[in-house]
């Protein structure tokens, strides 16, 4: 019964969202709405067959839905641009100067190697080597919101992850989005990526691997040894706030500002004295939004549950996941369901449960 009513009780806010988005033509619009709504409805396993069974009176067949995600005439890159334009057009979701762009990659575990772009490589979600598909991504975050921006699939015999990171940094700059910082973890803390950031006159914040060599007080030491030296020289209170070492030479990178906190060595090109070590660390913490997003997207938006082996179809599936998140953000910040739902919607999981409860209520 639950499956059969989903297509009949989609909220009007979904129609309004797609109307404002103004992307899909009439022949694809219904299927796009159904695909997006299906992503958020808690199927034990999201796939085309399950989605087709969730249509009343067989409105959309398996073949129609598969054609929509696999061969239909719509451009996933243009849809992504429309989504970002939609978010930028609303003061509640537009980017801010105090925001940051985070760069990272995420992986989806796959059995076998038939899925396009799947290799035996490091799988972040598993914390070990495994067969998986990896995508390099960018994510915007500020004090009140965060959302994904771009993604590029990694193919080991094509372009490197570092090149992909530089490519998506360029994309964000070309859109004239508002943010001052670009953050990334130690793996992306390379001369290539830093040069790209500085070309665009942005600040970066990252942290250094423990075996990275720096020159401190005219001595060459590893970052792990530097942390020990600094910890011995400064008080507990100073270590808690963050110890600002100022300009320090980092091998293969050059002179950058280093900050020691929580046994990590953070690095930035922001040398402004009025910007404290604590403020730098606070900006870097916004990077955790990208990790949080992909965990929730895999749990609540079926990010990893694509039923196709083709690279194009996978990218389209992921683009629809990004669109579903934009719908959630739009409804949350506008208080779309405030009249019928008195509690706060604090997470994507809360929103998905709300939609599932609406289905259950109307289904009875």
C-alpha cells in the first residue's frame, strides 16, 4: 500500500520547487519529480524496479524510468548549474563571503569491476583498499547552511584527483560564488592545489601530514616532532586555543602560516595578524560539512544505490541526489511544512521521515 500511494501524495511544494527550477520539459517533468521524491522515501533498496512499483496505476514503467536516467535528452551538467543558480537566487541559500569551499573525494563500494570507473583502490567509506568508485567533490558551507556544488568521477588512466580538484575550484570561481576560504585535507595539500587557490586570490586552510618536513628555528624537523616541541614549550591553555607559529618554511610548499592545535599542524596562506589562530581553526571546521553531507546522502538519499554501470547514468543519479538535497534545504529554510509540522527540521533525516509520515497519514 505504501509504495502504491507515493506518486499520488507528493506535496505541492515539490511542484513549486520544480516550477521555479524551470529545467525539465513536460515529457520528463513527472518522471523527474517521481525520481527525486523516491530518493527521499526510505526504500530498503532504491532502484528502478522499486521506483516503478511506487507509482499508482503503473504510471511509470521500469522501462520509462530507466530511459529517463539512462538515455533521455537532458543535460546533467546544465541541471547542476540550474540548481546552483536556484540556491544563489534566494537570500536564505545564497553563498556568503564568510563561507568556505571544501574539496574532498568520496567513494561508493561496488562488487566486481563492471561498473564504469570502479577499481581496487582506497575506499574512504571503508577505511581500507576495496573495489569502489571514487568521485572528487566540492561543497559550500557557512554558519547556517551547506550544500554540494560539483563532482567529477575519477578514472585512474585519465585525469588525476589533484587535476580534478583544480578543475572544480575553477568552476566555482567562474560562477562568482561568495566565499573567502578553500579548505581541504592533507592529501590535497599540494603545491598544485595551493597554486590554483592562490591564482584565484583565495585563502586556503589545510593540515600537514605527520611526516612532512618543515624548517623551525633553523632546524629541519618532521611535523610530528614539531608538534612535540611546541607542546613542550607552551602551556595547556595556549595549546587549547591554538599556537600560532607565524611564517614557517614547509618543504615543497614554501613559507606559510602554521598553527598547532589538537596535535595537528594546520597550514594557511592567511597572514593577517588580526585573524587569530582560533578564527582560522573555526573556518577549517566548516570543512566537516562535506563529510557529514555524504554520510547522510548515502543513508537518506540513496547516493550509493544506483542501478546502472554506465558513467553517465551514475552522474545523473548523483545530480538528482544533489537536487533532492536542494529541495530539502529550500523547504527547511523557508519553513514550508511549519503549518503541519510543529517540530524543527534539523537534518536531512528529519525531513525524509517527515515525508514518509505524510505518505503514511494520507495513505490511511
